[in-house]
């Protein structure tokens, strides 16, 4: 938990620094691309704060009111982040299209130090994405994974902004607006992907790969076990399995318990850190 919170705190600090850097440079150069990226980094800050909250809630142990734990807090945080991204992307698209269709004029001033700022931002984006990816893989954290995806879109957006500034420096000021529009579309695509993934979890959609792994492990168990039902759900990278197996009618209580333990063990081996409940019925 300490390392997860440290990663989230680093994301908060980096988002604050990037907002100040992009906003100041965007205002100084009248670059819509940089201003768009500043707003995009504003959503990073919100996302990082949501992740910090979610990580603290998700690791709480199960209690009487939440027998399955608090893991879905991370998915709620990621879904809230996606909703914010949709609103931001629509706003950015409106501003960029206004410049491109001529309803407002682009007055971008692509100075050399603005290009340097974008280069620094890109280095920070790469480091944040790498840190979040490592944390997501280590802790199987959806919120950290959402942050890594978000930071990846930041890197692509920063690259587009750099290209737009270079075009404006070459005498094509509309390049900055095209970059801003690209950032808006990038954000919208990322938001849609996050919404789909986290709604699936919140609606208890069956994780197909995990279900196949659990079913295969039970079917390969020796001696063979009659699998009557397998229900699965997931939250915060942890799988929950509800298994019903059949045993011979004459089996003693101890035999049925031993079979249930064997089923639980093979599912745990196939899906580490999973929560498995096995119900035994006579064949």
C-alpha cells in the first residue's frame, strides 16, 4: 500500500508541475496546442487525486457491509476520470475547430524555448508512464493502469503539439490547431476505452481469460471432479470464483471437504490472490 500511495503522490506532484509549465508557456506563446495540453494535464491531476483516494480505499479489508472488500473503488475512480476526459476532449475539439474553420484566428508564437518546454514535458511523460506501468503490473491495479494509459496519451499529445509548433515555426500556424484537435480526439478515444473496461468490471462481466484458466485447472484435476457451475467476477485485479462441484452420493464429509480443498488449490494456482468459494453437492 505504501508504494502504491507513493506512486500516486508522485503522479499528483508531476501533474501540478506540468500544468504550471504548459499553462505558462501556452499563455506566453498563444499556443492552443499547449493550452490544450495544460487542460489535459488538469485531468491528470484529477485522475491522480482519484487514484490516491481509490488506492487508500481499495486496500481496506472486507467488513460486514462490504464482504467482497473495497476493490471496486478503483474502478469507480477510473470511470470518473474517463467522464472528465470526455468533457475536456469536447471542449478542446470545439476550440481547435474554431481556429481551423476561420471563426477565430490563431496567433501562436512558436519560440525556441516553447519547443524546449515540450521536449521536457515529453521526458516527464515517458517517466510517469513507465512508473505507472510497473506499479499496475506489480499490484494488478486498474486505477494505476488507467493512469499509465492516460500518461501514454499525454506523450502522444505532446508529440503532436511539438509537431504543430514546428509547423507553425515553418509558416503554417494552423498546425498548432491541428495538433490541438488531435489531442482532443486522442483523449476521447482513451476515455471510451477506459469507460468500457471499467463498466465491464462494475457490471460484473465475466473475465473470459480468468474463467477459462479456472475451468481448465478444475477439469485437469485428478481424480476427476464433476464441475456443475463456475461463476466469476473481478475487482481491483483480484478474481472471485464461485464453484459448485458434484461428489459421489456415498462420499463422507471428510472426502467432500478434501475434494473442495483440491479444487480451491488448483484455482489459486491458476489465478494467484483469487478468492475461491467451493460448494459440494451429491452427484
